[in-house]
């Protein structure tokens, strides 16, 4: 009998397992992951950015966890010698009509307690010489990191705490028992007093088999990227973002220097026809049918039809993708870009067509379910793990570590 079982070996599941071990050092902890390695899906395919929290609604979980997580993630990387860099980023306006929106971002950054500065076009080009803009905001705390290495360290620390880590173990059923939960998996059954669902792209399904209705459905959006050829990497020094459309739930295509020195451009955001669909040709009938039958998706699609069509065009037209990048850096040409890996964002969507715009953590009987943790969950992972653990009752068999 385990005291705690965590479902999902992405960055949130592993951070939760680690936080449990820190708070309850005598507890028996189990982490289950259906894939053959940790951080296989969202975490292992994200942009690698340590986000500042500049965009998020003041007072929201995202704003607080991201601001605090930006600092704690850097400290974690420093402590464990994980590759990272606090390089800052610029958010730029390229048209007059974007200036009020840029000012809103600046003010929100101040409200969220983030170090930001208004900068002129000339000052932007001191950071990014090849950028075309009329004004910008400098966000100083943004950074980049190797999140796969972060997850590997989380897993190592859980093992050092005495936790039990199981890869290739898919949870198929969750049953109530007199003392907690019984997890039926493809590798046998496990019993735990308390279960934490951090299943990412499948978190809503795991919640339902655990008798919790999240009142939302995970809709997968694929983010497709190009990469600058090595001889063109000089065009980007750090991170360059456009002013996002406040009515559209994605940030727009941008440039990101990765921790290995490569520069990624993107992503666009298109509906994935499979929850783990990293290629345009990936298709799963169950996943597709669920989205097509979900009223919330059609309400979202109707609201953002124009933007959605542009995203689809960019997905199939490199020329259109390049034009969107040239708004930021006019020198970029099609020959400077090669396709690179895509990521899939697990976005919770409500029946009324509204995106769940904050982290969604729901209680159940002897369970907790993280049903919406897209970006900036990697940045916020240490804070999310601590927050989850603070909501969980202490096991009788494990004294509190104070």
C-alpha cells in the first residue's frame, strides 16, 4: 500500500512526487508513467522558455505560480548544474495600433511584480539588431532551460527520497477501496491511500475514470515550428515576441533561442487530430470524434474563425509562415528555415466554448486532479507541486516534515 500515487511522469507529475517526498519523507510514493521515458509529451516538446508571468491575469494561479516559478526554476537549475540562461526577452509592436496593447502588457507586468521596462525601437535593436519595430517592452527575468534535464533530476531526487518510479505503466481503471484507491494498470494493480492525476493530455479522461467530472475537455492544439539554419542564427540573440492578440488564446509566432544555441521560429496553433499528434498525418478516431462532437469546440471555432483559418494556412504554407516572421525580422527568408519538431498543448475547453485560462486543480474522493496545466506549467512546476501537496491531507503513516 502506497501513501500517494501520482499518475503522469511529465514535469508536473514529477514535481508533485518530489514535493510529496520533501513534505512527507516517510511516505511511500509511487509515480506511474505510460511511456518509456519521463517528459515524453508536453514537457519534452515545449519551447524551453522560463516564462516571467508577464501576460497572466493578476491574482490568477498562472500569474503567481509563474512569477514565483521563474525564480525557483532558475535556482533549481543553478543548484543542480542544469543548463539554463536568464536572457530576458523583448515584446515588440510593429504597428501603431499595437501600442495600446503593448502598454497593457507593460502595466500587467508591473501588476504581477515583474521587472519590465518600456524601450524605444532603437533600444530594442540594442538587444536584437535585426528586429523591425516601433516600440518594445523588455522583460528581464525570462530565460531558457533544458526541461528534459530538469525532469530527469526530479526523477533522481524522488528515487533518492525512496519513491517508486514506474515507466511503461498505463493506468486503465481507478477503483475505490476501503483505504483509498486501486489503480488497475497494464503492469498489474497498485493500491494507494491518495491519488494525484497529472496525466496532461489525458487528464480529463483519467479524472472521469476516477469519478470526477472536470466540466471541461482536453482539446489538443499542435504547435508547429521551423528552425533557423545555423548560418542564420545570428539574426536572433534571445527571445523575440510579437504583441499578442488579446482576443486569441495563443501568443503568435515568435523567435526563441534554445539552450543548445539553435533558434526556433513559431509556433502556429492548429487543432491536432490526435491527442499525441505531433505530425500533420497523425490521426486517432476516438480523439477526433470527441472533439467533433463537443459543442465547446464549435463555439470556440466560430468565435475565432478568422484567426483559426490563418493558423491553418500557416500550417500548410511555408510562405505564409515566413511572412508572419518577417513582421518581426524582415531579413528572414524561406531558405533560412527548416522544419523542426512540433509540440501538442493540452488545453482544457469548457462546454460554452471558453478556454480554461488558468491552472485547473480539482479535488476528488481521496484524489486530486490537475485538469489544465499547459504553458507556463514547466516554469511553474515547482510551485504547482508545492501547492498540490499543501491541499492534500497528511497520511497517518507519515509525519510532516517541518
